[in-house]
C-alpha cells in the first residue's frame, strides 16, 4: 500500500499508539521543559535553541552537548560525544530490527529518528505479548509522534519561558518516575529481575563515567546477567544438566 | 555566549543531528547485511528492562552524582512509594502523581 494513511486499520493502530504513549505525558513534559530551560540557560539564543530542539531531537545527547557548545568545542567533538551518549540506541535498534525488516528504508529512517527510550520499551513489551502484530509501523509512528509533539511543546515553553523557570523544582524527576512502570513487568521472571538489578547496580557504580558510558556498561552487564540466569533456569525446567 | 558565532552553533547542532540519527536509525537500516546470532537475539529480549533500570537507578539514588540514601534525597523514598503503588495498580499516570506528591511532600517537610 503506497499511502498507508488511507487504510482504516493503519489509522486505528496509529491512534492506538498515540493513546498508549499518552499516560507518560507528565514525564515527557517535565523532561522537555527542563531541556528547553537548560538550552537557554547555557546561553543559546531563542532562535538557535528552537532550531536545536526541532532538529536535534536527542534528549540526553542534547544536554551532554550544551556545555561543549558553550565552551565552543569543535563540531567533531560534539558529534563524538553525542555518538557515545546515544550508544544505548544501537542496542535498542538491534533488539527492534527483526520486527521491522519488512518496511522501507524511508519509513525506518523516520521511525529511527523519532524513536526514544519510551517507544523502545513500549514496542518490545507489545511484541513480547503479541508477536509481530499487524501495522507495527503505524503503532510505532503513533507512539513516537505523540512523544515528539509533547516533547517539543514542553521544550518550546522551556526555551521561551526559561528565564522565569527555576531549575531547582526537580521537575525532571517526573520523567524518571514515568519509566518505573515499564520496568516492573519484565521483573516477573528471575532472568529479567536479575538483569535489571545488575544493570541498575553497575550503572550506579559507573555513574559519572564520561559520555554516559556507565549507562552502556550497565545495560550490557544486565543483558549478560539476565541471559546467564535464563540459561540456568531453563536448563532446570527441562530437567537436564546445566 | 555572545562571542560564539551563530555559524558554529548551527554546525554543532547539525553534528548532533547526524550523530543522533546514526545511532538511532543505523541498526534498523543495515537490514539483511547484518545477521545477529540466535543467542544475541535471545539476549536482546532483556535489553528494555536493563536499559530502564540503568537509566532510573542512578537518577534515583545519586541525583548529584554521589550515592545518597539519606532523606535529604527525596527521590528514593518517592520512587519506593510509587513502585509500591504500581505493583498494586499498573497506572503510569498514578505512579507519576503519587511519586511526585511524595517527593514534594518530603522536600516541603524538610525545608
């Protein structure tokens, strides 16, 4: 189908995705607002901050780049920092791609550009439950575009009103809280729970490593731990020798 | 900031865009050329839970970069309350509301 939007089933999945993202709105709004404020507090002019928000939809990489921009670091340093900060998305992409191979490069480019932490976890939770459901692209566009719109609205408010919004309110904590319910279902299995615990503890120990590398090391350690526990528990279930 | 040329900032923004796109869309675009083994595919099932905890735990337990489990860091009791609520009723909105309410209450109480 060339214009999927004309297919009612596609549209239905799209709006379902948008609705599935909606409960996270306080978290996304708070996060976007904080990022918007941070951009102008760094000293970016309002037009440049708007340009950055609308083009570089990057969250944590944006925040990591701000002090470098303020210090007039060369563009390649900023690019390398953003690459390092975004490394977890490579793991996300590796996990998602087997469900998305049927779509065109153009559509995958758009989905990749719009994807974030939320859309990744929501997507993986849904395919874990339902397998390769129909119109996955539509649903994912719904989720990611809702995320994009909420983020941009909040970020623009932060940019324009930055001078009046104190950073001491701790608003970004709402964004952290929004992620908690997404972790809990995965912790029902021993493997998932031990993976999550390992990832969290390693990330905590490695907190403050440059380029958010502690986060990446934590994720990898968690995946390894979860796989080890999973191999052990499934060999126990099968009654064979481990 | 005034001393900083607009051209340099635009260049910085563009490099941010490229780096972000490469990491987020790259894996989706390599397509058939890259084959992941069955074991790697199976291991990646655990990526969401691991990524989220690795994001959340440092934010909650060491918001300033140093481990802080005193009441001066209102984040961890607030997350504990929100998690307890979420185990009983899985509502993202409810979790944020109760967590933020606890967070604000503790900070006002200590202030």
